[in-house]
C-alpha cells in the first residue's frame, strides 16, 4: 500500500473513531456527565443557547463527506488532499483528547487540547487555499465547505473554552466586568471573521460565526449589554460577509482552477 493510500485510510479511520467517541461521550456518558451539563456550570456569557450546538450534526456530516471523497481511488493523488496530509487525523485526536479532559474535569488542560485542534484546522484551511483557488463542485462541498464550517465553529469554541476556564480559576478580569469582556470577545470574533471574509470571501465560515453570535444573544436575552452586543456583532458579521463576497467576486473569476 503506497503512502497516499495510507493517508486516505488513516483519515477515514479517524472520522469513524472520532464520531463514535463523540457519541459515546454523551451516551455512556464519560465520567457520568454529558458535555452540556459541564458547560452549564460556568456562568459565562460567551456561550450560545443549547440549540446552537446542533451544528455538530452538520460538522459530522461534513467529516463523512470529506472522508468518503478523499478515500476515492480517483483522489489518491489529488495535490490539495495531499497537502492536508495527517493534519486532519491530528485534529481528530485533539478533538477526542478535549472531550476526555472536559468530561474528567481537567479544565486547564482543555485549553491545550483546544489549541491543538485549532492550529491544524488553520493549517488545513491555508493549505487548501480556500477562497484562493477554484475547484470542482463536489470537492468544494465535501472539502472546502466542511473545513470552513468546522474552523468557524472551533474559532468560537476556542474563545468559549478560554472564558470557561478563566471562570473556573476565578480570574478577576483585571477589574473589567464579565459583560464588558463578552463584548470585547465578540468584537475579537467579529474582527477575525471580517479578515476571513475580506481575504477569502468565505460565506460558510461567516454563517457559522453569525449562528453562534445569534445563539449568544438568544441565551442571554435578559442581559441587555450582552444580548444587544451579540445581535450587533451578528449584524456586523452579516454585513461583512456581503462586503467580502462583493470584494472577492471579481477575483474569483480569475482564480486558477485546480482539480
């Protein structure tokens, strides 16, 4: 078996194992606790309403689409997929490590696991040159959209994870109130999304950020500064998505097509 085939089957195996582990983590559940119950312990504002986490169903679907597409014999020597290498498998290991640490309440270590998940996804996104090259429709939906949605969600999840751990260690916030910190983090998230939109025109990524921000507004509707700020951030990201799509529209027409 050549190295390309090994990579294909490693990524396929990683998807199967990670989806199974995520399911069992809440079905068993690990350490007698489900993920949402643990999250609810932390009284932080940068956490969306429960329904927002249904996005994991879409993420899992994307994983399956990617795994099936990249394992096809015709894609064995696809140069874009070669550039993904084993980074996706690494992200899967980090995903499972985070779940284990979260359920067994090693909260400080979850930050390390989350960044170990985030960085490979950023690397994959850059290596795939999403928004910089044109690809066939099937590859766009099974690869580009999959990683745009996943990276978008993990961007938000990383910020939420950090805020939860800071709450756990009872960080003082340098005298700044939790509502103000939430607005700062919303602004930071909106800034990251704007950069992605203006440089990549990535609508899928932007929609995930909007979905999360709207969920924060809904969950904390009784806290006016947070709710208003989250709705404003949602609207801003939406506008930036339109601006980014407009800015990159002409550039897309001249993008190099790759298989």
